[in-house]
C-alpha cells in the first residue's frame, strides 16, 4: 500500500488528483432545481462528468439537465434504489459523487469529500447533514428524530459510528460501486448502502455538510411515515439476511422460554401425583421446544450460507484496485 508521503501536496490540493470523477444524480421531477445542481457541481469539480439519471419524470427534468450540460440517462423503473443500480452499472469512473437533484446539498463541499476519500484511502464518505438555519422546515424535527432512530437501529445491529445514515450525499470508490449489489427499490437504498460498507468492513468516514432548503416551488418526494416504515422493514430484512444466527437464536430463545414456562406446572403436577392431566399443554410445550431447536438449526445453516455470500462479495471487492492505487496510476501516467 502506498504511504501518504507518496502523494505530493499538489495532488492533494486538487480534488481527485487526476482521477476520473463522476457526479451521479438521481432525479424525479426536479426541473426547478436540477440546473442549479449541475452548474454547482460543474464549478466545484470542473473535470468531473455530470450524469443525471431521470427516473421517469413527468416534467422537463431531462431537458433542463441536458441543456445544463449533463449526460442524461432515462430509468423507467420507479424508485431511487433502481436508479442507484443503473448509476453504478452504467457509469465508469474512479470516484463516484452521489447527490440528490433537489439542490439541498452543498456542491462546494464535494472537493473536500473527494479529497478525504483519496487521501485516507476510503471506500465511502458520507456527507452528514447540518441545517444551514435559513428555514425551519429545511430539516424538520420529525425527520431528525426518525433519522436518529433508524441510524441508531443500524448501529446497534451492524455496528458503525455514522450519525446520518440516510444522507443522500456520498462519495464512493470504484471498488465500492462495482461490488455493491443494489437490491432495494426506493429510498431505503441509503440503508443498504450503509450496511454494505459495514458488512464488508470497508473503510469509511463522515464529513459535515450544509443542508439547505429546496428552491421555491420544488416539492419533496419523501413521505415521512411511508418511507420511514419501508426503511425500518429494510433494516429488519437486512438483519435476517446478514445476521441469521442472531435472528433465529432470538426466535429460538423465545420459543424455548415459552416451552419452559408451559411445561413447569405440568412437571410439578406429575412429580406430586404421577399424572399428566394437562396433556394438550404438555404437547404444546414439546412442540415449542422442537420449534426452538429447529429455529436454531436454521440459523446455523443460514449463517454458513451468509458467510459464503460475504466471502464472494469480499473477493469481488478485492479484485478492484483501491482509490489510492487509481490515484498512483493517474499520477504515474501524468509524470510519464
């Protein structure tokens, strides 16, 4: 691995140090804001390619983005997760800057996020949102509470120290983008992005970035309760698929406890009288204990399968050079 000293100061001062940077922007009905986003990231990252992925918008989002100089790709399947899948599959770059098309994220912070990714040889940098204070409705208290609750749930189940898991402003290495399976469909994709990094133990970081209000007339596509419920379901699904032994052990433990509670009176009656008058209770307790044992065995089997899947994803991840290796090659190519 290359040491930090091998990177001259001049290469650090320019975001990316000669790397191919792509700004990827998922959009749905953002005609009022997308031009501002494209121009902002064009100014912040002059050498980057700007890709707008129009998620079947009913307004002029695609035309406005194209007029602003972005490369526009149409994605017919509705949902941010479907867009992320296409973005990572279609765009070829060394560094990916993902942001929303609603002009709420600070484009000026992009060079700092990219530099952090390259300099620290990371795979993901999350732009944690800090309200700019200009509008009380920019980052509502309900959204803050929901974000803390869901981020805390992921931290408890999968580890990690992120404070804003649901941020849509992120920078990824190529090895992250090309190893990410992208299975979710909607706004729960941020949860999947986070868990993917945590499960493969990728190096990541978090950088505070300003979060602003939308342009006047622009409407948010988020639904607090519906999307919150979908994210919570995604966390549960990921817990089952990535931590099956823990999940089925919990189920088995509860069944075993129920079996013990049911069988204790039956055993005590048998000890004193030699009879089993509550035969249905005894059968139920036996069935619950058998179900508990079966649940534990299922957890063991699924854990072995999960480890195999994780090893395959890890090997796919390791087959792609790190961002620092890409930077070294870019610097070597310029020197030649």
